[in-house]
């Protein structure tokens, strides 16, 4: 995927946004005299491109290196490039404080990758992000804020002087990330609502989301997100169906094409999808047949010669 840059007129000096797509979350590059940081690092399948993007940004701005990586949360599309970037630039990695034990022990039961059927190369962390504290990113000091809902431990970063919010997957221009905790029976709807209320309480002029282009009309996006939340929360099966389709679509973007038998095997062996099947009162065999068809019906994929093929 080619680098897509956000118009500089929307951003103060020292910040660049690399809009990546869905498989890799956006990367936010911060640079100043004392610090050079990157917020989120994309998916491991794109790690070489992520390294190249950072190299290009460093060279263009006559910078000697990258000081640190900061992860809003540890889903694979936000931290899959951590290991490659740490190797290339010998930079520090800062993670949400609640993920310290999981990362230190690389605990597959606590980390999401196995549960969601995704991959992330192991990395070590050097520091912790604690809600209520502040962090220097490039030229500006940002406030660290908790944003539970999509992920229990997700963080946002707020720059009060320029009224910029790095929202990760808590708020997109037209919604928010899948409410994964609800898939396995943990609360998430109320947490999303509280996070939206909190964002609304902030004086925000520009939001840099985890996916999609940065946007200015925050009130409209919050209204859209609330409408979406009401729709999902009114029938939890909707969230299960939506989350299942998103997980398969995400994997299919990586695969591009896959034999249907192997797709069915992946579905049957992905714990989050097993939970979704249970929530929908479907046995795993029926669920594994339904899910690819549901993706085709939505226009996100097609079936051809017993293969599931991604459609942009």
C-alpha cells in the first residue's frame, strides 16, 4: 500500500500522518529537537513498508533516528511493526500499563492475537503509558487518556494547545472499532458510550483516528458513532455477526485469496469466532459455512472455484 499523507494544513509543524488502510492502522510520526516518535506501527505483513515510511520521514526531515514507539493498544494492526522497527532503529517501545504482564511474559492467553486469529512478532517494552500522565511526542506534550470499549486497555492522546485527539479505534469518522469484549461475554457497550461522552467533553478541533483520514467535524462523528452503538447494543447478536465478519474480512485482506476449506478451518480454530458462534446459538460447522457466505452477501468478498477472494 502506498503512503498517503494527510494535508499539512490540518496539522501543526512536526506531525505527519501515514494513512494506511484496514490491515495496518495509521502511523502518526512526531518529530522535534528533543524527540522523534511514532504512534502505532501497523500489521506485521506490512512491516517492511512501515520501516521504509519511517526511513523516508527521517531522511526528508534531516533526522538522525527514531526515539520511541507508542502503542495506543496492542491489537495486531497497531503494533505488528514494533519488532521490525525496534530492530531497525533501536528505539524504545511504550505500551498501555495494563498490558505490562502480558507483554513481559508474552502470554498468549492475555494477548489478543491467538484469540482473534492474527499474528504479531514478539517484542519487548521499555516503558508504560499511564492514564492521567503526559508524554512528549515530537514537539508537543500530550495527555494520556484511557479509552475502553473496543479494547479494555486502549489509550488516546490529546494535545490541548492544538486541540488534537489521537483517538485510535475509539472514534472514527463514521463509527468505531469492533466491540470485541462483547464477543466473549464481557461488557463493552457501556464502555464505548462512556468513551464517546468523554471525547465529547473535550475541546477537539481535529481527530486522527486509527483508520481512515483525520477529520474535523467531531460532533457529526460522535453522533454517527452513538447511532451505530445504539443499533449494535439493541441486539447483541448484531455485534456478534458484525465482529465475525470484520475478523474474516481482516484476515482475507491479508490472504487476498484462500481455499474455502482452509477458510473454514481457520474459522473453526479462532477462539473469538467460536465465541461469536456460541452467542449466535450456531454450531461451529454451520457457523463456518455461514460466515464466508455472509461476507459474500455483504459485497466484501466473492466465491470462485471453491476459493474465497477479497474484494476491495
